[in-house]
């Protein structure tokens, strides 16, 4: 009879050993066992409004920031990690044309503490915060570097127009100028900060009256006055021979018109928020920015009833702009229209067609419209809004404001745009839909959101990638704007340009 042998025990393991190891785990805790957080990715997003540095990790990071004003730099001690190649990549990600960041230095300050030093090109107001995981990101440590002198949208619009005029690129009349009835003249002129700033260029010695403007968030401090543009002195009167050559004339300030028509263009998403992604990888944030640039060219070369038009873009590069800030920018420049440009997506590739949406105070016009509005309103969470900023209550108050007149005018604008888009592309629905889009809640600006096509549909993604389709889409949107103004002339404001 054979003797039974005991069951073999794996090498190095015993019941007593396992119990001892378990006790050690309970005593040490997670921070002693883990080698440190794993860095998933690092990203740098430069823009005139602000520059952002993002460090994405598998577990939350703890950071202690220190700002040194002279020379301006931000030092951040990141705890619980060791220096690794992913963090070293930040050094090479800084672009020479970054308006805020000069260089980034990174090193092991002490065991499990990495020090990040961001050398700045100008004085800044940094914000350091963390973001919880949300698709498609894990934990994020965000360093936002806002210039101490914030970019004022109104001043930027003026500078752009003066720059174009100085280069001899004054807007030329469109090949098919808009014929509109005379604009309605209000009993008292409306406050016009744009006109005030242009007047300041004409009269450098004058002090313009403060212009009322919507509340500006802490991320965008109140603007500084525009520097006066030097104007050549008038030549002394000469009764006999005329001067051999006339002084250069600033085209932006020598011509007078009754009105500058401003159209705010809002390319959706941007920066950390890619928006929807097509089957072959086309990103919504990229294609809508291209369409917006094409539409801006057309607007800047058009007129309404003889008055020049000007496009203002809430973002003209790849960076994140919170939804409420997009509305604030449009209101700051006193935009006559607000057009947010997007590319739709759905869970199945069969959905197709372009759509136009306006705001609704009484609920969405369809289940699909409600679903889309909820998806677009999550842009702040994906893009990375600092929820701890002190101005959040102001932004929420702004988003809660709306008027019946604004919605009525928005539906008119949407109908004009939808009719023109339907002439060159398939429509998802033949009428303007309504839902509670946060970006459409400017109480005093007709606002619409245009879904150019379903980027989730392979055929329509290919069209969106095509430069020909982008040009046709920009032409259709421009025609819709002309059609709207032909029946709804803008209110009168006196502006010298």
C-alpha cells in the first residue's frame, strides 16, 4: 500500500507567511506600497487668453504651487511621483510662440516629490486645480496661466481691424451687397463701447467715458484702455504750393459709417475637449475651427446696407473656452449675432444631416434635441472648467438669463441659415429645433447652434474633411446671414471706423 504524499506548497509561500504579509499591507497603507502615480500624458495648450499645462495620471496628484513675481515663474511641487520620461516631455512641448510660457523645468526635488518650474513671459495670475476622471480622461492636474493684463475681446477686435486697415486690407464690398431697409433709429443711442474705443483712437487726448459691459469673470480681468494710435499732425496751411506728398491716412479711422455689424463665431469645443470623433479619427474641434475661419473671411469682406461687417471668434486656435465665457465674449463686443459651429455625433453611424438649434425656455422640441443639448453642455467638464473659481455664481446667473425676443430672433436667424444649408447639404430635420443649450443663453443676442453634419457617419465625416465641402458650408452660412439681415436690419448705433 503506497503512502499518501502531502499536497505540495508553492515555493516561498506558507499560511504563516501570507498572514504576515497581509499584516504588513494593512500597516503600511497604499502610499508606502505604490511606487508612485503613473503619468498617462502631459499636454500644453498655448493661447493669448491663457496657457494651460495638463498632467494626466492614474491616481489623483497633490500639488503645492508657489508663484514668484520677479522674474515671473510658477513653481509646483507634485507629491507622490518620481521623475520619469513622461514628465520630461513637458520641456519639449513648450512652443516658441506661446504668449505666456517661456520655458518649463522639471526635476526631482526630494524623494517622491517632483518640482515643476514654469518660467513666464509676463506677469500672470495662475490657477492650479485638479479634475476628476471623465471620458476620455483619467485624473488631471491643471495649471492655468492667465496674464495679469487679460486680453479684452473688444480691444482685440479693434486692434485687428486697425491692423487690417493699416496693411491696406480694408473690407471690400461683397460681390452681392446686401440691400436692407434703413435701420431703425432708437430714440436714444445705445451704449457703444466699440465706438468709444475707436473714438479714442481718433482723439488720443480725450478720455472716453466708461462703457457699461457685462460682468467679467476672474479669469478675464477688466480690460486696460487701448493705446492711442499716433496720428500724423495736420500740415500747416500753405496758400501757395501744395505739399509734395500727402501724409499716410489710416483707413480704419478716416472713413465714417453708421454701423459696424459684428457676428460672433463660436467654434465648438477646443483644447482638452476634442468634441466628437469620426470613424477615421477626424476631430470635431478641428473641422469646426476651419469652417469658422472660412466664414470669418467672408464676413470681413461683406457689408450690410453699406456698413462693414466684422467677425469675432470666441476662439481662433486650439484651446478650451468655458461655455459662459463664450457668451461673455460675444456680449463684450456687442455682437449682433452669435453662431456656434459644431459637428453632430450619435451612437450609430446611420444618423446623417445638418441641423440648426435655438434656445428653448420650455423644454426641448424633441428627445434628440434634449439629448444633444445635454451632451454639448458637458463641454465644461471635459474641457476642464475650474469649478472653484470665485466667479461661478456670476456665470450661472448669466446662463439663466434669456428673453422671449432673443428666442424669436434666433428662430428667424436659424430659419435663414437652415434654408441655405439645405441647398448644398442634406438636412437632418427641415425646421429649427430648440433645446436648453448653455452657449445660446445670451439674453440680448440672436444665437443659434449649427450642427454641420454627423461626424459619426463615415460619408459625412469624409465630406467634413473635404476643403470643398468646408468652402460650400461657409458660403451657405454667409448667404444665410445676408438673408437674415435683409429682413431684420440691425439696430442703429453711431460708430466711427
